[in-house]
């Protein structure tokens, strides 16, 4: 085997390795992007649920304050 034949065989192996690495990198990148997108969607849903709960808590607190005022007024009248 001559040096040129060995270089050709090695270059073929290197090319296959490089293509495999590039394909693996692309698959990893796509999976990473989709995973991040799913995490972002989950976080957004969580924030929306917290906002809804916060609004409900504010309404409940407002009702409690109103009730306390009514009780105070009732007690002061007596």
C-alpha cells in the first residue's frame, strides 16, 4: 500500500466521522431547542396559573376587608 492509498482511506474515514459528528450535533441541537421550548411553555402556564390564583386571592382579601369593616361598624353602633 502506498502512502497516497492510505491517505485516501484515512480521509474517507475522517469524512464519515465528520459527517456522523455533524449529524449527531444537529440532532442534539434540535432536541435541545424543543426541550427548551417545552420548558418555556411549562413556565408560561405556571405563571398564568399563579396570576389567576393571585387575582382570586386579591378578591378574597377584598371580601375579608369588607367584612371586617362591616363588623367594626356594627360593633361601634352598639
